[in-house]
C-alpha cells in the first residue's frame, strides 16, 4: 500500500526509517509533505488523492483543531473513505512497527520475510550489478536499497508463501554475493561491529589523530565498554606534538609534509613503539576549508598490526566540506579496521588449525627422549614494523542527499471529512 506522511509545521518522521519499515512489510512510503496550519486541509486532500494511508505528525493539536467537529475525540487512528489515518506527535520506528503497520497489514494479508545486509564500499548501482540475477520482474526477491553516509543497507524481501527450501537457497546465495561487502546482518553500526570483534579477540588499540581531530576516538567511545579495548586516543594536531608525543621526525615532516603517508606511518609507529597495544591507527590530512598543508580533502590513514610487525597506509580523497571530510575519515578508518580484523581472525583460525594438525600428527608418533643440549642464548632485536606502500584509492561516493519535504498546496476537497474511528486492537493479527 502507498503511504503518505503529513508533518504539521515540523517533521518528526525519519524518511529513511519510514521507507525501511514499510518496505519490509510490502508497503511504500510515497510522499512526505510539510504543511503550515493554514495548509492542513489542502495537504490532506492531496495525500488522500494519491495514497492509500496517511500518517500525521508534528503539531497534532493544530490538526485536530482543524477538524474539531468530526474529530472531537481526537482518535489516534481512524478511517476515511476506506483509508487508514494515524496521528502521533512523534513518528518513530517503534510507532510505525508497533501501531501503524499492524493496522495497515490488516488490509493486506500477504506477509514477508526479510534478510538485511549492512554493506559498505559499494554504491547502489554497484550493488544492483552484483544482484543482477535477482533484479528481474519474475524474481522471488524484491530489494530495497537504503543509503546512509558511505553505507547502504540492503533489504531482501521474500513472500512467506514460498517453499522453505527456496528461501534457504536464496539466503545462502545472497550471502555469497554480498558477504564480501557486508559487515553485519542485524541492526548495529560499524562502530559496534568493530567493538564486538575487538572485545571477542581481546585486542587492545591505540589511536593518534590529526585529520579527524578526536572524532575517531569519539566513535569508539560511543559504544559502551570501550575501556575493554581502547587504551588511549592522542590528538596530535601540531607538528611539535607529533614529534614530542609520537616521535615523528622533524626531517620527515620537512621533507614529506605534515599531510603525507610518511607522517601517518610514523604516527602509527610512535603508538606501537611502547609495545603495549595490538593495533595502532593514525590519521593525518587536510579537512579544509583551505588548501593549506596539502590538497583539500586529502587524508591518510595508517593502520599498524603489532603481531605482524607491519603498518599499512591508505590514501583517501574526500570531496565535501570540512564536516563531511572528517566524518568520511572516521567512517573509512572504521571500515579499514573492520577489514583488518576480519583478516586477523581468518589468519588466526588458519594458525590454530595448523597447530592442531601438527599436534595430532606428533601425538601419533612414538615419543623420543630428548638429548641434553647446552643452553643457547640469542640477543632479542627490537621490533621494527615494516610499512606496506600506500596507494591512492578512488574517492568515496557522496552520501545520499537528504530528501526535502514537499510544500503542500491547497486543493479542492475530494469528499466530506467523515472519519470512522479505528481501535488499535483492530490491527492485531489473530
């Protein structure tokens, strides 16, 4: 069913959230209208002409006042000409899923199962190409693509009427196609996903920031329990601070520049020098607004893995304003860290499997008495992380533009406003 949203004076509904919740239940969010009090009647008539159901939010007192003769009881839900209307001062995900959509579903008997893929690093067009075998009219799967700043949440919707075997095959195939760019299959952020892995693996991380100015550390601490894995976050904004706090050579900064892969590398190296962290991540660059100290939007992220004695440096170029560029630096650093953690887990499992195989093989061999050997001593050399050459990456795609509300225009009333009040209990499935 087609659903329209009328916000009186102020919009409380999140467009992306509404579209996702309705899509998952086989409906669509077709029109979002913001109207002043004097425009309420015209806006309602316009929505009634094009939509099957209407949600009213914002200044709901003004809405009820506009129809005080017919809505004197101020019902939360009512029907007019067979179309459901729901009213709430604030329309959030809980209101939609717990109150509005159950009433809407009462009019449509078909139900759906939905698989969610939280993807990164791919545009909607790229994802559609990956899913081309399912992007046909005859496909048993319908897809919703919901972008949110460098990410895209893909919802795969199937009717619950299809055979269980077909559903399992579809789920497995979609997992194979999208698994490489999916960081979660449930409602968590990339920050939470990284935190889960760090905790599960017992890894400690240190951060040094210049480009992101503390925003990367804030992303980590936005998740409860960050003290389990975050050792420190150092904002070394000046050249002197980079040298004194992290040991970045003045010669490197003078020769390569403060915005350079070499500087990022040495920032991460400075974090690792103490030997008490498993991962080090550092950012440097020029977020703007001027092109001083490097090209505008240029960013380097260095990621060091202590156990591998290596530091990789990745170059990014962002094309937004200062706020957008910093936000992009944080999000891309998180994606880079996630990929590194997945690789770490994979290698750890391989090492464990190899060790288990060796132990099993040795257990099958006869035990030999060891021969006494004189003790051998070797001088331990300090760890010297080896850098991985950094290479430019393609600029990250701009996030989806925020949908602008439509300004309502008064129209001629379609029919007399004579609603039938609907009880919330009417929407409960038996």
